[in-house]
């Protein structure tokens, strides 16, 4: 089965965070903006080049690059 | 584009925790909060200062300070940079953490965004672990109301154990209650313990183990918080602790031993470093969720549809980039068109005044050797600077500030991030680049919003590839004189706009190119993580925008230009009139530079003007004109047409104009910018790179263009 990550969440869809694969300070940053286990995230729109994409996370719109969103497992 | 006294002046190095009290009895209040929650607006409303505000995360990068009095006591308010948490990932978050922990503030106000309170509580709860002298200010209540979010501050206050005040700082609501709450907390001798997050049992046990070893530590630090930090100590906090406590806790055997045992205890229960961090943040968020459940009511869970529609349009695949370019063109067109008429008016008025001044001085028998340098040197350059610079700035700055207030700039960063990523740089560089349009020195300081030191350095070194406001008027003048002179009316302004836009896009292109080259050579590395908050659009406060951009930015920049131009005018006059061996000193210098300058398609005078313009780019063109006029016939300088005649008489062709434009875009940064680069990087080497990089690029481009034209077009 293909891994569901935040990156391949289609625009307009809402998912729940399962697991973070990021390490170090990036992991800490993602946690701090509210990407803890079970948190909801909605993919709102993407930039002209398709990356980064903007997500609704805990009430705020936050842009993430594919390098980060690929490391976030969702369901 | 935080271009104010604060960002470019003496306090640009606000990394330090130097508090400027009016008297030793001052109450020090720290203003903390997530980025872009309106801290600066709260700060301004309380202190009456004009700390620059803008709708994008990370615009306050230093510690701004101000004072206010409340019932006879003076409060020193310190606006610290926005931070998502106190675990410090970036230079700004480090400042924020160090100030809350060790800054010695009497009260910490945590400003929260009412529209996403949950995430803001993360910072509140972390702050409460350090101190209970906290006031929580839930700002942007007006926005929350519009989004149908109801917040019960009483319940929130009960849950958090500290005063909670609801405010709408932009409308000035709730600020009086805030000052009351601050004074109450400041005056209280003993405060109830604030809300603490209770972590999982194993973590609590580990905290206790470390805490018992710290019992004898005499320091104004919350020991529970310190214990938790010691379990997972990052380097920056370790250094901060050492300098604050005067000793390295890790070097004390008893403490080191306790930490080791506590870590073993954690490890035995499956908590390695990663799991510990995750668990800590997860527990904080769990607590925050529980609090929000009690105190926050979402009546409408749908994300704002109108905002989403606009965002999808301005970041769309087909529409995002064109809208950006159209906006740029529109702003430039308005600037050029709007500046034409007042510019001509100003210059004719100021030059008429020059005649009166000359006549007046002569009439009251002031000796000519005294008034001529003053009038023909100092006054004339000043007149030039004012008439050429003021109108475009007075139009460009407010327009730009409007876009900034609206919240458009983060979208620019979002759109351009892919390009920056290809250059192995950070998308936030788009924000600092935009600041560079205002002032490169401010742009350089603004680079603090970039987390990765490597990407920050790249952004700092490439900032002056975009023309600052000091260079705009000169560019506009040359373009108008040499590239659109044959046309008139609307065609001319449209054509001038396109030329200017092309020049700016060239600058942006060079920014990408230079970033790319730097990241492949001096600063190798992969792009780091990128998280950028896209704030909701906010209706700009037109009146405030105009007042702020005119008084705070335009007049400040103009004032600096005038301060630099006055002595430069005098120097030029003296150089032009000091004869050595039958030739003026000016001519000697210009002759000396001439052979080299010719290689670049310039001439000796232009190159000398660039060198003398080192203190401020604004004065380069005026100096060149002064120099020409003092060597040639003095002409009435009432319009660009007559100026063009002077320049053509000095041998200017379209190639000279093109090379001057290129060199104006790419040459050494002004002295203020270089000082900022030195301050921000702390390295002479990098400052030298910052000096040489644009200079070499400019020289190379000019040389190539000139050679190409000479060889293929026979000019």
C-alpha cells in the first residue's frame, strides 16, 4: 500500500497526522506549529510550481515544502 | 520592509538584552507572542511609538523598546521577536527565549492570536513554566468575531491561572484593561502558580530526579523548567545558561550525575531523545486542547471561503506569477507617472530659490568664497536630491506599505519559493528581497527571519541585487531621459515602466543566479526546512499607512540622503574649484578613473560619483551632474530635458546610460548596508564578499555589454 503523506494529500482534503519522520530541529518546528499526532491538517492550495503547498494547521495557514510534507505520515 | 530608524539606525544590533529604563524603578514588561499576532500594534498602542507594523510573520527582528506610564509608574515595554515556541530554532526565537528566561522582565505579556488560540497556547504554556508573572493578551478579537470564534476569557484565565485580557489592538480596544492587568501582576508580591503541564509519569519522575540535584542553585530560574531543559539541553540554551549563571551546570558532578540517572530512567521506559521531545510537545498540545475545549467556541468550522478564493487566485498556476508581475508594473507605473509632475515642479521651485539665494547673499555682502560653495555646492545637490527623490518615494513607499499591510508579501514568498529552492536558498529570502526595495540595510537586518545560517548568509550577501529606494529615482531619471525621450504622454510612462520593470526583473534574476552560485561554491548545502505562515488578508488602515510611510520611511530616508548629500556637495564643489597644475582636482580624479571606467562603458566622472556615493546611493546621480556642470557650462537645471542635454554634451550615449543603469543596480552596497552586513554576519570575510560580489557582477556585465556593442554595432 502506498504511504499516505501530507504531501500527496489532494487539495481540499482533510487528514489526521499519524507520524513524523522528520528529525532534529525540523521535527521540533513541525511539532511546535501544531503537527502533533492526531492533529487535523487540510491542504488548501499550492504554489504556481506545485511546491510548496499551503495547509490549514490548527487554524493557521502554513506553507510547507515537499521535503517536509513527505515526512509527515497521515491517514 | 521594516525601514525605520529602528531597523537601520543605531539599534540595529538589538541582539543584546540592553534595557533602556528611564529610572531604576521602571517596571520592565516583555511583549512575547507567536509571529504576526499584532505584538507591534499592541506595542505601538501602549507606547505611542511608531514601531513599524506589517502583515507578515517576522517583521520585528530586534528588541524594540518604549515607555508608558500608568497611575504614576513608568513601564518599559520590550517588543521581542515572534516565536512559536521557546525551544529556539532560529536566531529570533533564541532572542525571545533568552529574554523571557534571563531578561529580568517584571511581567511577561504573551500576545495571542484569537483566531488560532490553540497554537498560541503552546507558547503561553511554555512561558508559564518559566514564570507566573504573566498576562495573556488575546489579540485580534475583532478578526475572531468575524470568523465566528467565541472566546471566554474568564474561563481561559481560570484555566491558565493568570489574567487574560481580550484586545483588538488595531481598533484600540481592551488596551486599558491590559495596562491594568499588567500593573496588578507587576505589583503583586505573591502570585498563584500558573498552569503547569503535567507530563507523562516517567517524564515527571525524571524531572524530579534532576530537580532534587538543583536544590542549592541560587538563580532566578524556575527549577522545574530548568530540569526539563537539562534532560534535553540544546547548545544555544547551554551557552545562555553558562553566561547567565556564571557556571556550567553540566560540569557539576552532582547535577551531571542526576541528569545521567534521569536519562537512564527515561531510556528504560522507552523515551529516547526524540520520543521525549515528542511527548513533551504532545502533552503541551493536549493541555492546550483541553483548555480550548473549555474556553473557545467555534460557531463556524469552515475556513474563510473568500480568503481561500483570493489565495487560490494569487497563488494559482496560471495566475500567480502574472498577477505578481502586473502588480509590480502597476506600482512602478503609478510611481513614475505620479512623480513626473511634482518632480518638475519641485526642481524648478528649488532652482529658482537658488537664484534668489545667490542674489540675496551678494546683496548683503557675504564674500563669494563663502556663499558660492554653500549655494552652488551644498544647496544645489540638496535641491537635486529632494526634487528627484521625494516624489517617487512619497508614492512608492505608501503603495508598498499597502501591499505589506494587506498581507500580500508572504504570498510572494510562497510563489517564489520553488525558484529559491532550486537555488538552494530559502523562500523567505523573497521577503527580505522585498525589504531590499525599501532599503538594503533593512533587508540585511531582516534576514534574521531565515532559520538556516547558510541560507541567511546567502540572503544577506545577495540583498543589494535589488535596487533600494535610493537607487530608484536615479534609474527612473536615466530611463526617462535616454530610453523613452522620443515618446510622450501615456506611451512614455508605459514604456518607462516596462524598462524599469525589466531592470528590476534583471535584479531579481541576478539574485537567483548569485544565490545559486553562492550555494554551489562558498556555501554548499542542501535547502533546509521551510515553514512559512500565510497570514489572513487584513484590510489596510489607509490613513495609518500614509502617515507611517511618509513620515517614518520617506522622510527618514530623505533625511539620511540629505545628511549625506550636503557634505558630498561641498566636497564636489571644492574639488571642482581647486586647481592643481591648471586642472581642477575633480578633473584629475576623473581623468585618473577614466580609462578604466571607459572599459565599463562609463566615464571617469560617473565612476567617481559612484565612489563618492558610497555613504548613500541617492547622491550618485546628483554628484555626477554636479561634476559635469562644474566642468562645463552651468545650465539651468529645470527639467530632465536640459539635464539630458548636459549629459549628451558630455558624451553620453544610450550605451553610457545602459551601463550606468547596470552599474547602479550592481555595485558595492552603501556604507550603511555594509555595516549591517558586518554586524549580522560578524565576519570581515563575508563583508568583503558582500562588497565584491555585486561589484564584480556589475563590472563584468558592463564590460560585456560595452564590448558587445563595440564589436558588433561599432559604437
